[in-house]
C-alpha cells in the first residue's frame, strides 16, 4: 500500500471492499485515585488508548524527536489503572492498511512534543478516532486539559511549554539475552540511528509484565 493521506484511511460504512467490519474502542485509564471523586464533577485525570484489530495504540512522552506512538496489549497499559472501554464506532480497514496509517501518524506525534495541556494522549486518541470513525471521544476524558488551555495564563510557564513525562524511561534491549538496561543514547544519536537500532528501543513496562513498544514512523 502507498502512503496514507493526512486524513487517514477511509472508514467505510459498508463492506464493498470485502473487508469485515471492525470495532474501534477507547480504553480509558485513571492516573490518580482522586478520579473516583473528581468524576462526580465531570472532570478527571485520564490516559486513553485506541483499541483496534486486537492492539491498543497510545501516545507518550520521551526526550527524542522520534515516534511517541506506542502499542500494547489492550486494557493493560502499565503505569495506569484501567477504568473502562467505550465503543467509538466501526471501520472497514485491514490490519496492514491500519499499520501503514499508524506509521504515518507516528511522524506527527514525536515523544518530545508531548504536552499535558495542548498535545497529550487524549488529543491523540481523539485525532485517531476522528480519522478512523469520524467520531470524537467523550468530552469528559480530556475536559481537564481543555479547562487548562482556557486558563493557561494562570498556569506556571514550565507547564505551558515543556513536555510532561508520564511514560517510563527509554530502555534498550540486548540482542544477546533479551534483557533490558538503561539506554545512554543521546537525542542526537537517537535521531540519527538507523531502522534496525530504532526497533530495539522499547518503553519499559513498570509492572514487569506488559511490554510497550514504539510504532516506527514512516520515513518521509
């Protein structure tokens, strides 16, 4: 398949292309136990991921100008507490076409561009939902960020301009034994690394079980 256009693959309503209809879900996680109380007021601090074709895609922060889009087993993103799943809609997009689409999207969501108020994980899932299903995610999932944007003049400058690291540190996997050790790769070296090296960089699972891996971005 060629490059996916900027609007993403077309989410067909019928099945004229022969592809079976696939459901798209939003998986929502709590970032703090306070959500149990804050949710009564229609706000909360949440992480979310898009589940489709048996995989969940999310967006996280790191220090490098490379893909911050990662994939993980559905409803098991480490570091967060799973809350609920919401059906967003259906699409007729084959797995290989979806993979190409996500590789293109990864070039728009670099880890060093993550921002709590203006470009967080929930902005990512809403963007993907709109492209795949034409529907937005529920407003309460990212309401706190929208409120923060409206009151940005009251926020500390550091919070307005810097990335917010909610994801684990970059780790490099050893080819010999598969073990993980803290990477000493600099941002410049990371940006200049070839495709083989980039595939070795994983988001380390904080629970020691579930593994997060970056989606390699399409090389333009």
